[in-house]
């Protein structure tokens, strides 16, 4: 292995036209401006003859068709192997629709804009690859305890109800507390150039990217973090978010600017004490196609829909979702899992909104001393619930195009992700 490390980073604006519908709620909202641009941010890392790329898109989700096209274009432009180009969506709820969802076939998608995303993805990777220069890496870790809570509460009758749907019928039933944990860890990888200035900062956190429901395009709290890091570190740094397993985690109150400010302070405190290490690091990446079974589309869902405590009009949306899925007749998805390593840090990415319990399992059982689960990568299958959450119901356990995989299918994906991490740890992977 070469004792050198090379890193490049870049970003490309992917903001749609003003007036495009905003995703993130059960019904579309119309965008009236831009609070901060939506971007495709890319990092390319090279060491020991291997190259890997990671791309973060400021989108609520992206399906495999567009993602595979983007990866193919990036591979053609750079020569990086497709299996070594990983990507994820930030899940901002103030970005555009990228696919049909919630009761309609088109769902507010601007198809002309969406068709431009793969080329812009490839442009970001190409710019990052072309800008590579000698670098030194630091691995850091902090905590942010004040911005996240588990958004599901457990009740004595066996139900789990989302916190924004309370006081709709459960008031006579004892609450048994939060239905699950949180993950306060903030993971950071910093790559400094020869001049001591950071080229890129990869940062990982586990919190739903839905704290800005305004009418303007926004990258939500990751966009705030990026701005704060650039204020302190210089405009040349590219801060890149790694979305954790945050399907069941919301902020208990702080809006996106306060959340971003708090996270940025944690990250900057760690960066102030960084001690970059010279030399190269082991790199590797894997992708694996799997067939994921859907939830049982034939079972009666009426009680589950009512027990979720959505208002009547919203319940009708989920009844329509079930009708659409039954009419489609699709009972499984062929999707892709991603895993990669940068030195002693492993990353495993699943194609949907992963419950924090699964993310903590990946952390605990990974052979890497440091592991970060990345959700919404490679494809989009919707909510990836636990067995307990499926039994207890709630919003994420309804059946919709935003919530397709069975808990058994999710468990299978998690097992595969852990196996991929083991392969990367032992060196049983392609060099790229």
C-alpha cells in the first residue's frame, strides 16, 4: 500500500426552479424561494492504488434508476469503478419530489429537472477527482444530546404512536415512555491539505432532516452546519453529511438553524484539537444486489390505519396508497446495498429510512472499531422498521410506497450489510 493519501472534494448546485413542489409532507407545498441552495457534494479518496467516491444529494430521496444512471456517468468520466461510487440522500423535507408518493401517480415531480440530476452528480465526482491533492486524515468524535428524541411513544395497550399524532384517542391509556433510543454520537473525518487547511469534512449524525418546513428550498440543518464550518474554516472546505439511522428520531423543538448551530459547535470543537496523521489508509468498497420482500399487501390494514391516529383526511391517503400498491402487484424490490471503508472506519448504507435500533446494531456488530450506518443510499424503499415497530403499529408501520419492506426483509438487509463490512475488514473486496 502506498504511504500517500490524496483527497478531492466538490459540490454542484442542483436546486430546482422556484415554484417546484416541495416534498416532505403528505400533500405538496409550493416553493416560493431559496433559503439555501440544494447541492450534490462529492469526495474522492485515493490511497494504495484504490479510489472511492461518496456523494451526498440534498434530496428527500432518490430512486435506484436515477442513482444507477448517475453512478454510470461518474464512472465513465473518472474511471472509478461503479462499485466504488456510493451515494445517499440527505432527506431534506424542503426539497423537491423525486418520485410519485402519497396517493398520486406523479406526486409533484418535475421530470425535466430530475433528468438533470445524474449529470450533475457525475460533474461533482469528476470535479472532486480532478482536484485531488496530498492530504492527511483525522478521525474525531463528539456528542450532541440536546437536539433529538425518539418520535414514537409506547402505550400500555401495545400501541406505539408518533408524537405529532398524540391526543387523538390515547388519552385514557398509560404511556410507557419512549419506544426506542437515540444516538447522540457525532462522527467526523477531516482531510487536511499540505497547507493545513481542510479539503473536506465528512460528518455523521442521527436525526431526521425535517426541522425546516418552510416554503423555500433548504438543505435543512446540514446546510446550516456547512455554512458554519465554512465561516470558521474557509470557503474552500466542503462539508459533507452522512445521514445516520434516523427514521424514528425527530428534534423535540429546535428549528433547523439552532440544530445546525449546535452540531457545528460540536464538530468545530473536535476539529480544533485534531491531529492529522501522515500516510495512506486502506480503502475498499462493495455493492450487493438483494431482493427485499414487501409487507403483506393482502392483509386487512384498516385497524392499523385507524390506530395510527392520523386525521380522517390523512387516513384516506394511506388507504389510497394501499390500493395503488395492490394494483401494482409488486411484492418485492431488487435493490442495492453499499459498504465502504476509509482506514479504520467502516460505512454501511441501506436504501431507506432506517430505524435507529438497526443502526446501533450495525455499530455494535461491525468488525470495524468505528462504523457509521448511512441511510437513504443507493435506492429508496421507504421506512425500514424493526419487528417491534411493525407489531406495535404507528405511522412508519403503515403500508405505502414510503413504507414497503417487511421487517424480515429489513433484517436480511442488515445482516448483508454486516457481512459486507466483515468482507471489507478482512480484505475480501475489489480494489477499484
